[in-house]
C-alpha cells in the first residue's frame, strides 16, 4: 500500500485500518479482510449535536480514519460543524484535502482566501447550499443567523488534518522566537505577549481540540 504518496485509488475493495498498528505516512496497516465486521463500515457519531459552549462558539466533530477505520485508504472523510449563533469556526486550512460542505441548519458566512494574491471570496449560505474550498486554502465559517447552525463537510482525504492559523503560531511548543513573531506581524513584543496571553496556554488546549 503506497502509504507515503498522495492518496491514490485503493488496490482492493477496502483496507480497514488496524488502529493498533503503526500509522505510517497518513495510513494504518490493513486489518485482515476476513476480519471485517459490519461496524467497520458505519459510524454514528456525526448525528450528535455538539456542545458549542467554548471560546469559539463552535465545535467540529470529525469522522476521519482515526475514529472510523473503515475510511482507511479510501481518500474520503467527513466533519460535522456546529456553530452557536455568535460562533465562528476560525481561519484554518487542510494540508491534505479539499473540502466541500453543505449548510443543514441556519445561515453561515463562509469565506476563503486564496494563496499568492490573498483574495477573499465569501458568501452567506442558507440551508441546502454548498461551498468548496481547495486543498491548502485558508477558510472560515461564521454563523450569521439567530439560531445554531449546522454544516456537514466532506474531504478528499481520510485524514485531512487541520492547521488553525493562530493556534499554529501562538500555541506552538516551544513558542516561536520573539524576533520572528515581531517582524512577521510588525508589532512589538508586548503585542505578541498580549495575544499569547489571551490566546495562549491554557486556552490553547481548548483550541487544540479543533485540530486533528
Ligand atoms: C470546516 O471548515 C471544517 O474543516 O470542519
Ligand atoms: Mn475546513
């Protein structure tokens, strides 16, 4: 199985991940096909409304290969995104997948910012409308309605991974060198400290739940 290359077409019907085996590259070893059970092909947890009572007012529930081993090598996965009326799913990108999502409840502003020339495209989507975000492109969602919003998103990777722009820089362990940060953001050290303090540990741990 080509575990170190981009996800390609599978060589057999399935390769259910043996999650006790070592993850190599982006995949698990295949469990013996004769050991497949119905539960390997089904996953129920995306039907659970998530608690959005956190600093972002949102929650992302993932159905990726880490929790749903039947996805192993198939190059697909899904997320459920719950967003409180005041909430946001903050700017992030997926290094290994394009994303397409559908608003199931509420009204959501979805925005994406291109690489290279930094053009922002955004639109408020209602129920049944869909969006697409190319692989590696920064995007966000904001609930602009009065009610909780719900989105289901699909990815063309069994493990899309998520890089949250702010968390990546301000929650790294160890912290990024001050000179790098002050030059990068063109602010002085006190501003970097202020962001780290309002946004840094222990709050980082609440952000880190969104990554993965
Ligand atoms: C939404 O953008 C998500 O990645 O779940
Ligand atoms: Mn996303």
